[in-house]
C-alpha cells in the first residue's frame, strides 16, 4: 500500500511540474513555436522514458498522462495518447547511443548549433541530460519527424531526410513521397565516370545528384509503350518529373536540335543544373542498357559543350535512363567513355492495358471536329 501511495505522490509531483513547463512553453510559442514545441516534446519523451524506468511504470502511464494533460490544457492538440507515444519514440530514436551523438555533430560540421544529446548512463537508472536539446531537430516540423522515424531504420537515414527537407524546403507530402520511394537508397547510386572526368568537388556533387532508379509512377502509359510516348508523358508531367530529378534541375527543352558536321541530331531532353552549373543531357531508353547507347550520348554531350556551354559553365554531363541495366556491364562500358556520363534505370510499376483509350478526345480529334 505504501508503495502505491509513494508512486501516486511521485506521479502527481511530476504532473504538476509538467503542467508548469507546458504553460511556460505556451507563453514562448508565439516567438519560437516550432523550436519550443519540439524541445518540449523532447523533454516529455525523455521524462516518460525515465519515469517508466525509475518508477517501474508500464505503458498504462501514457493514456493516464494524456487524460490529465488534456484536462488541464483542453485547447492544446498535442497531448493525445498517440502523440505522447510519438514523443517517447522521438526521444528514444534520436538518443540511441553516444556514437549517434558524435555522428550528428560530425555530420553537421562547424558552426552548427548543436549540443550533446541525452544518453542512458550505464551506472544510473535514469536518462540524464549531458546538454541542451539538439537544435537541428527544431529545424523541421514535428509531423515531419513523426513521418521520418516511422519509415527509416537508422540515424544516418533520418539525418539524410532532415538535411534534404531543409535544403529542398519539402512539404510533409513531399517528404512522405520521398520516404515511400526510398530516396535514401536511390540517391547517388547511379554508376558514373564522374570521379575520373570531373574535377573535385563537382564530381562528388554530380554523383550525389543522380538517382538509381528513377521512380516514374506519376506517368500513365500503356503496355508496349515507345520512347517517344515515355518522353511525352514525362513532359506532360514536367513538374512531377522535375521533383523526381531533384533539387536544382531546370528544364531547357525537348528534342533539342543540334548540328554535328552534316548530321542533324536531336537531344531527347536537355536540362541545366543550377547548383552544378552545367547542362545535363538526358537520353531515354525503354529497353535494357547496351554499351552502344553511350556513343550517341557522348556526341550529344560534346556538342552541347561546344555549342551551348559558356565559359562560366562547368562541363556538360550526360544521363542515360534505361528500363533496366546490369551494373557491372554499365561500369565496364563507362571505362572507355571520354565524357562525364551516368547510367540509371527507371521504375514504372503500373501500366494501362495496351487497348486502353482515354475518354478524353485527342488534340487531333478536336481539330478534326472543328474542321467538320
């Protein structure tokens, strides 16, 4: 009986302290709402973990705490049972080990506003803070964190999505899309010869900007589609295609004409990358990669360098996107190429039946009806 009474007293004192901290946080919210809220959520998550360990409380403390906090703060939306569990998970995920804390500091580099994360001391039953709340976590919204820790499996992966969200200004919907298409595993994975043919650091940055595979599920194509159909579908969904290509790609044109000697050639798709400061020639193939595809793409890259590249531009790079590829074969094919080229594949999981006909009239049909 005395143990139950002691536990109840501890809980009530803790609840009182939490109410005070929440009120303080609400007062400051108008100035630094995201940072303060996330710091509060971090501390509540840390407290839940610590109390469950030191007091032997099980999972039942969370619904009890939720009822009490919502009764005291009825206008606050953040104290649902589910959200409190997310706070606990949020704290546990980002404070996994001392190694994690040092990795975070190293990844951010000099000048980053980061303090040490709390860790579980080996000689103590409580989580004790070795420093302040890590401000990096306050740089993206709470719901972004919930999505990240719901999908990723490692600290490195979480840090990647935090960094990309910051750099790209991702909305929650954009973050979810990139999590579901596993951008972390696709980014920087395309076979290239950039390390040999481009100066550092452009070679590293160019490698980082390419993906493998590209997810093209936003286009609607029938079975047996041809290259021209894929190109047209991508251009009809150019916004989605630019999103999939990634931050920094700017569309220049399609079927761009170039003259090489007496030959008149056309480039499938031409882009300019604002960060790399170079043209990017994209060649599409709806079949498996073959080494001979590289020759024509190399001509296109050389022609853009000669005819369009300005003195302030970096060397043009080529990107060959095929339906499938053998990575070993692709890497061997790159060894004999004298222009910077990357080779990727694409994913297109849903195809319409080959006899599918849109219910909307085509341009030709509309023009024909107008002529009648």
